C-alpha cells in the first residue's frame, strides 16, 4: 500500500516508496494509487518523476483533462520541489547555487557534467543549504530550478560530494540518501495553494 496525504477528484499527493517506478507499469506508483483508492481502472497521470531508488512526496493527476494544467502548475515559479540529500563530504560553502551543463547517457543510465553545449546537453540549476554536518558528512536541503535526470546526484558527485549510498555516482553501496521532502504548488482546479512536507526516516 501507499500513503496518500491528500486526494480529490483532480489529483493525489502521495509518499512514494523506494523501489517503485514513477511512471505507469509493473511495480509502479500509479498501480499503488489505484489499489489504495480501490479503483483498479482509474486514470493516474504522471506529471513529474523520482528515480526508482528514491522516495518522497509526489503528486499525480486523476483526470486526463487536468494533467496538462497540473504539469504547468508544477512548472510555475510559484511552485517548489525540495529535497534532502546526505552528502559523503562537506561542501566548502554552507549554501550555494550550482549551475552545470548535463548530458544524460541513456545506454549507461548515467548523467555527466560536461563543459560545452552540444546535442543532448541541457543546463541544470539547483541551490542548497546545509542543514547540519556530522562525521564528515553534510545533510543539505536542495531546491531544484530544472528537472534533469539524476540532476542532484550528478551535480554533487561532480564536486566530489556523491550522495551517501549512491553506487552509480561513487557514494558507496545501497540506495542514494535523497528524499523529496517538500512540495508546493497551486491547485489547477480551485487555485488553492497546496503545501506538503514529510521528512525521511533517516532525517
């Protein structure tokens, strides 16, 4: 089962468990939502994504005609997606904005920071603030301004600060210590400001 924090006839806000894909399919969050709502044939539209091995807050559309509007609401400057990440080191600045050019290699399922613009390369931007440091590691709060594949993982790894547990980017074995902990957006139907926050167990 999946924890549903809010639902109405338009959308559902849920806590995505690790090990499930964001898009519809086998072992997916949409299938968990249908099971939790008791509606096996209901429409569940994906409007943003989290990696399979990352958990946290997500919002899904429950109406086809509102999916585009919900996607726009999440892309609005007033909306926000914030994450908690445990880094394998301590950044030199307690808070900063990171801007890079990223290239995602589909064959290797890995994102690389590159120096020059070319086909497939996209700009990526995030800001972070250090929440606390302990045992040579830093817990940071991250705000995304772009939504590139593996963006947070790749940008910190390129600075020799891979996320703890992120084997793909040099952070050791396990699952990356990354969690979508805060979500804000304007409801596409009634205009209400929606705000949700949930900390991971390892916070």
